[in-house]
């Protein structure tokens, strides 16, 4: 009887294993068939310009890839679905069709899941590229406030590539300027300068950054000075130390030809120094003249900030700038 009981126990164990194997093979076969059919249908719908339906097919493909434990395929299918939903949303906006941003919300969800998959695969660069792609799309759709979060996440994922992280932070600062968050933009530019000094390439024996890091430091310096003038900060003794040090470099009473900022051309440094003094003296006419002289040396964003500085001196907005 003992031998018979042992035989039955082994039979049940083998039977259960075969049942599980059969179910696994069955579901794998079903997933593969669904994957192929969804892919074919997605292509046909995309050719017929039914973008949102093609996106749903890509979502089905992502679920099949997840069942097959194929993370790269799942991330790719989710990314394709997100881009199709985004394209559909852009088409609706171009046609000025009424809607509730449902395709945009679907795209945001697909991007979020794809980013999560890439992070789980330990591929932060791919995840950061999707964050940037989403941020750029939202910025293009005149939603800079929503884009800030995605640029910030991209910068956090790019810790191993300082230049890329700085570029993402620059986009974040631009969005803050577009949303009139000038204090936030000032904080981002200040952080960018610190990152360049701490992690950037430097000349041997000095703290002066070189190459692209030098260009970024110069751009941040100009933007910070203009933002400080725009915000009409309190006296230096009440400023944050990093902001007070910046303004001290451009104060005429503390001017020392040997301590000039080395990462800015001499003419730009002197013009910025004149702008700071004109703002402190509330000399509007001098500001207008300096705006004309500085115009060719500044980026479009910096010229916009300088224009706001001049306008605030002429006609204060009273909106808390």
C-alpha cells in the first residue's frame, strides 16, 4: 500500500507540472498570435490615419510583450502608443476640434509606463530621453508649466552625464521664465552654475571650467544678473549669499580690473555692469541705450529678460515681479 501511495503522489506531481507547462505554452502561443495580429492591425490603422486606434493596438502589443517577459519589446510598444496618442492630440488641436485632452492623457500614461520599464531595466538614459521627448511636446503645445516636471526628472536621470543634465535644467529654467516664475528660474540657473563648477571639466590647477561647461556658466551668469535686476531684490545684506556675491562682482564701488569675471568677454561684462548700475540708479534712458548695445551679444531668452527689465522700469506691472 505504501508503494501504491507513493506512486499516486508522484503521478499527481508530474500531472500538475505537465498541466502548468501546457498552460504556459498555451498562453505563450496566444500571446504570440495576439502580438502578430495587433502589430499588423496597428500598421493598417496607421496607414489609414486612425492614429488613436493604432495606439490601442500598440497597447495590446505591450501587454503581450509583458506576458512574454520581454521588457524591451514592452517599452518600445508603449513608446509607439504614446507617440501615436500624442500625434492624434496634435491633429485634434490643429483642427480645433472640441475635446477633453483624452489623447494627451493617454499619451502621458503610456510615456510614464515606458519610463518605468526602462528604469526597471536599469537604462536611465533611455528613460531620460522619453522624459525630454514628453517635456518638449508639452512645451510645444504651450504647456510649459506641465513640462517642468518632466525636464526635472530627465535631469535627475542624467546624473552620469553632466552636460545632458545641464541642458535639461536649462529647458526647465526656460519653462519657468515662460510661466513667469522668475525666482524659480533664478534658482535653477544658480544650481546649473554650481554643477558646472563641481562636475565640469576644469583647467589644471584652477576652478575655471572649459569647453561646453564654460559656455553654460557664461549663459547662466548673464541670465542670473538679468533676473536679479528683474526681481528688484532687497539690499545685498538681505540677499542669499550666492546672489549677493554675483551682484558684488558688478558693483562699481567694488570694481577691480584684475578680478573681472573670466568667463565673460570684457565688453559684455562692462555692459552688464552698466545695466546693474542703471537699474540701481533707476536711469531708464541709459537702460534703453544699453539694451541696444547688449542685444547682439544675448540669446533670444536673455533679450526677453532684458526687455522685461526695461519695461518694469518704464511701467511697473504690479504683478509681483
